[in-house]
C-alpha cells in the first residue's frame, strides 16, 4: 500500500484534534508536523480525515513489526483476556521468564557455552538505562561514567546526564546526576580529530585514556562506558568497527563495564538482531526498548549474570515486564526471527543503493549512512565546509509529510529513515523517490 492524500493537511478532523491537544497536552512535546493518527496497518497510518501516509518514522523506531501486526494483536488480546497485570517484582508469571530466556539467548548470540545473562524489565528506554546505571554503580562500587557527545540515552535525571544531544533537553534541569564525562563519538564525517576513518588510530577512544583519565577522571572510579552502537537521536551515525574494538580493550584494561544502548538500534532494525553484532562488539550490558514489543511499553536491561549481584529491593518497577507487553514482545521476536530481520537487511540495502550516492548528485546532501533500516541523510549548505543545513532538513521533513511520507529529523541537520521492518520494495522506492524529489526542489 502507498500513501493517498484526499484533503489538504491537516484535514478538518485532524485540525480539531490538534486544537484540543494544544489546550491540554504538555507543551514539552516536539511535534514536527501536524499528523493525527487514527489507525495503522503495516507501514501505513491513516488520519481521521482518511488520508493515508507511509510511515518511515514507526513511532520513533518502535513498531518493528508494523502497525497492529495481526499476530501481535492476537497475542495482546489473548494475554489481556487471561492476565493483564500482577507485578513481576513481587510475584511470578511464566511469560516473563520465557521472554527473559529468549533475550538472554539472543544477546548471547544463541551459542552453546556463551556467557549466561540475567534480565531486568522496565517500561521504557530510559528505565533500561537507569537500571544499567544503578547496576554498574552497585556492582563496581564506582561512581563515574563516560558517555559520548551527541548521545541520547533518555530524559530522566540519570539517563539525561548521559544524554548530550540537544541542550534544550538539559535546559532548566541542572543538576542532573553527577559524574558523567562526555567525549567525542566516532562521527567520522565530522571527526573531532580531523582524521579519516581509513587511516585514523581511533584517536577518539585513545583520548579517553590519554586525556580524560590522565587529567580528570581516575579510570578506577569509572563504573561504565555507555555507547550507542549507532548513534540515534544524534544523527544516525555509524562508527567503524575499530572504534568498538578499542573501546572494548579500554574497558577491559580498567575493569570498566561497557553498556551498549541498543534501545533504538536493536531488535532487528539494522539487519541483525542487535547492531553490536555488525561490529563483533560484546557488551557487558545491553539496553533494549522501542522495537522490543511493537509499541507496547517495555524496556529491558540484559547483563552478564555475574554482574547482577544486587539484592532484593535494590531495584524494581511495578509495571516492568507487564504480561501484556511481554506477550507482544514474544510475538514480535518470533516475527523478527521468521523473516523481518532479513527483510530489514534486504530493503535497507535497496534503500542505500538508491540513496547512497545522493552526495554525488545533490550538493545539499553531505552524507548518507546507515545499516539496514536505520539510515541517516545529513544535509549541508556546502559539501566542502560541511556547514549544517538544519533549516533545509526541517523543510525536507515538512515536504515529505505534504507528500504522504512520514520521516523524522535526528541531530541538528539529518533526517532519519526508520520504517517498520515490514516495508516492501514499492514502499522503499516510493520513499527514496519522494526524498530525492524534495531534495531537488530544495537545491
Ligand atoms: C538510544 C536510546 N536510548 C534511550 C532512549 C530513551 O528511550 P525512552 O524514550 O523509551 O525513554 C532512546 C529514545 O529515543 C534512544 O534512542
């Protein structure tokens, strides 16, 4: 199915919803354009006026199996009729154990003899991160953290301290959790050390030891390094493999835990179940949310079993691992394994084949990068100076909406493509063509 617009946007019914929303809903939300969603099916979203959109935003990289996949809906309905809530923190129920077994196996690569894992369940990405922060402190007895410029790990006081994406997310909230130190990410298109990926010596990781640990933060006080295998909100930035090799060695050298935040990059989006697998990265802790349950609220923190030495009462959440969300997650993972992860790889490659050479054809495109269905297109005013073109990016997002394609920005001047993993070739081609047409109009 492809988009079909039958009214001007927003249509009358959508406008009425927006007017009421404006009176009541927290103004802290960031709506890029006036889309009102009434129903969704696969990669298509319909508004109350009957306009159909192709969803390349997927509820911010959440609906991995598409909107309302019949198998996910069935799993939710069946579970809701049986048991909606019990609180896994105080009682037992089997489907939470089944999901933990599944996640532990997936994170361990499913290999016999691979390290055993334990799982903590929360309701969101930020809760998975908070759990990782607390576990790292508890287990190590150390208080400080390293994170990366451009990172997004969430908006609660611990995860917000790790976040360094936009200062509006921090403004007015100081002090957040102390003890977090940000260093440059392997953003090779804009290398902080002026190097190129082929010849660099991974200066961005070396500097953690030679600068940060030498001058300011004793390595022995660092509990964990938090890293997104592909930076999400920061602009869909894909580092080279050697970045992770160096990071792993550094962490091992100083007994620091390496936490891979796969909240956005996980659950098949990149063409592998976890983006870490593209880089041979074996984190000590992995955080998951977003795509894990196709839109039901669920987050998970999966750690090497021996790290989870905290005691009853140390950490929990009333709703974490709710049976209905867990049922949705089990159905989601089955669909991912039965073909959607492969589809993400295949359709992602098709999109990259269409879009990868945009910088050669369109001067306002500086860089196109991504893995699977996690693709970023960075807009610049000039390919040589790489001056960021945030205004053009915002206009591109708007123009796509006006043509029935839902995309979101990431970072100051990048659009991200993060469709549901169910998209087909025609939908991918429509999106690629629409984006290219809009870019040409912006040139
Ligand atoms: C990498 C990453 N970590 C954490 C989060 C926070 O997730 P949530 O919004 O579910 O709290 C996000 C959300 O965008 C994310 O992309």
